[in-house]
């Protein structure tokens, strides 16, 4: 698969509450996004993905939708949205919306109806099941499935006898029943509504998990996958639904689907998703290869192996190092003190691998996690709180350890307000306005205004890598081949019609010897994150050479 425009351009993710505050209430909104379109255009951005802006109680920051057809008043009005569509069109920027249809919010009228009237047709929009009883007659949920956000995946229905509903995420996010044809019809209607407004397509939230094949007890598959997931991850029913949606409403409108495919999908599943289903997708393996269960740092050795597997087996990955659920790449993938150079190395990799590069707001200026995290009482992410509670209540872990685990799994770091300049509100909001979440002290250093005139800045490097890929058929379509090097180096070539690029990346903060010798490369140096050349690779060094395959021999 692969829509051409999507293959040709990077996608810039906006987390609306933290991007730009247009009305001075300390929260980002659509007016704010419109005010920053010149900024995005100047960066060379052609596609933006908006995390959810629909009406929502915001328990999971919009990933709990109450009304799919209206804009959350916190973010503005439908007029603001229409203006955004007009203004992006003028600039040749396309807009991707987030589509969250594994679940709705418990505030959605369908769910309210389903609860208040078990006879209503909406009851079957969700998954209600009778609980079990153990030998002693005690009530148990219908099965042993766990929520991806800790605890049982079942919530007892108040006022009904032994009745539960399924929620793979929080209990405020009841799962939709994709066995019901009506649910598919509703979702296709939603898609058409927004496509008719001019959106380019959808980033489909946890789309690999929507179709539950059975409700049998689960066995634990591998670390990180919740119990039960083998019954609902990448099922045949899931593939069939995506094929239907694509054929019914996406293809006729020339739209795209980007899938968030969690739950431990394999490259083989990924290959299937790219056949008449999704244009590209995100896997989690390269995000979850931590040094160990307690560490919040990625093992670059594990990362390299996993990345090569995905890159060689799957035609067009959605490549990403950051998003609203992950820590900043400079904290997670870069070890030691060379974080600026490391940020540029990550950007080099992102834009030269095969697949679509996804960039998360702030990554272009090298945004960081908070230096020491946020105190628990300032954390708004439901995952931070549930992990802390689990560690304290179930495992009786000390406070500091519980906080460490909560921070590792929590998502508050990525959700700090954006920094555009050095004014008091960092260009996110106006002077004197209290932002919804505390500004990150690193905003002072890592912001566009502070970096724009410095030729060595991260943002100027970002512009270079983005420009290098724009219209570059070798990087867009060229095949990828990895060279055999030790774990510290990632070395690959991208080749199309005998022309290509050679990419050499030092994945570590140590000096390392390049085994093939640079002098053997018939080369034209096109990009590097160090100014001069050395005989060895310095910490996180990244070099991109233009090569001519015929001459190379
Ligand atoms: C996805 C979203 C995440 C959300 C979850 C449940 O993983 O990226 O933010 O909490 O789905 O909708």
C-alpha cells in the first residue's frame, strides 16, 4: 500500500492541549494551531496529525470521545476547525485526524443508553458479559483479561446482577463491540463526515485490538502485553474490518489510514496490515526494548536488532521515536551527556530509514523530558496515577520507587507545553497566563527563537534532514540494506537505480572504530552532525554519504 503523498512527506504530530494557546486560558486550541501554521510551513511540514479534538471529558486527554461530530469547546468551535482546513489548504498542508474507535468515553450517549436501558439497541454497541463465580461462590469478572492501563479489563455494572463491561483501557473507556455491524456503520459515517470536511485521513488509535475473537481466559504472551491480548491482537476479524473500511469509505475519497498497532504485533501481522488495509503503521517493539524492566533507557543493542528486523521484513513502516505517549528521544535513546548530537543522530536515522518519518511537536528543537519529572500531584496522566497506585497498593513498594515506575510508564513528560520562543509563555501562551501543565525549564534553551540563527542548532539540522528527504526518490522508495557491523554502529544503504546513500550512525556515547574505513567509500558527504571528519566515529556521530553503486565496486 502506500499513498504517494504520505510516502513523500514526514508527518508532524500536534498534541493540541500543549501546542499553542490561542485564547489565553493556558490550554492549547485550534486558534493556536492556526497561529503556528507559518511556523510549520517554514519547517517544511506538509502533513499534520492532530491528536483528538472531539468533545471529551478528557479523562485520557481526548482518547475518550463523547461526541465524534463536534469539537471540544476547550479547543474551539467547528468554525475554527473549518478555518484550520482553509488555512492549511492555502499552505499545501494536509490534516490527519485521530480516530479512536476501540472504545468511546463512558459519557458517550451510546454508552449512557446502553447502561440505562439494557434493552436498547446500544447495549450491543459495547461488550457486556455475565461474571463468573468461584468454588466459594464469590463473583469474578467474565475472564482474566487485564487492562493495558493496569487492573482487570472488566468493570461491574452498578445496579445489575453480576454484569460487567469490557474496557481494555480505563473504566471510563468502554470497548465497542466490533461484532456488531452497526458499529462499523457508525464509524464509516464518522469517517465520511470528517473526510467531507477535507481531512486527508486518520491515525487509527489502537486499531490492532478492536476485534475480539473470543472471550476465553488469556495466557501471558510476553512482557508488556496484557493478559488476554492473544484473543484480540491482529485477529482475522480485525483485518477484515480494516479492508471493509478502506474499500467502503477511504479509497473512494482518496484518504489514508495510519494504524497504531500495539499489543505485540509481529512483522508478519504488519505485512498483512499493509495489504489493502493501512498505508503505514506504528509498532511498539522498537519503543519497548529497555535495558531491563526497571530502566527507562533503551538498550541500543536490542534496538538495533529489532529495528533491522522490522525494516527488512516490512515494506513501509511508520518510523517514530517520540509521540504523546513516549518519553523524549533525547532521554530515552540517548545515553550520557551528548544529547544535542544524539538528537541529531536520531533525526538522521528517522529521515533516512525506509518508511514514513513521524515527528512529535518539539522534537524539531530537541525538547527534553522535565529535568526531574513532575511531582505526582502535578501529573495529569491517568497512567502515571494508576501505575503509582499499583506499585504502592499491590506491591507495597516505597514511594520513591513507585514514583520512578510511574514516571517511566507515565506520559506527562511528553505533554509539556511547546516552546517556540524565549518570552515568558515561550510562545505557547501569553504573558501572565498559567499553563495547564508547568513549563519545562529546558524550554529556555530548546526553542525555535533561540535556535533559528545558529547554523549548528537542532532545528536547523531538522530542516536539513527534512529537506534532504523531500522529493528524494532514493530515500522515499529506495530499498534498504544493512551492513554487518558491531552492535554500536548502525550502517545502511538506501539504493534506487544504482544511486544511493550510505548512512553510518554511532548508536553509543563512546568513540568507535568504523570497520570498513571511510576512505573506501566512493562518496560525497551530504550530511553530518559533526563539523569535521575524524578517522573514527565520535559519540552519536551520524554521517550520510551519497554513493554511486556502480562505482563502489
Ligand atoms: C493510544 C493513545 C493513548 C491512549 C490509548 C487509549 O495508545 O496513543 O494516548 O491513552 O490509545 O486510547
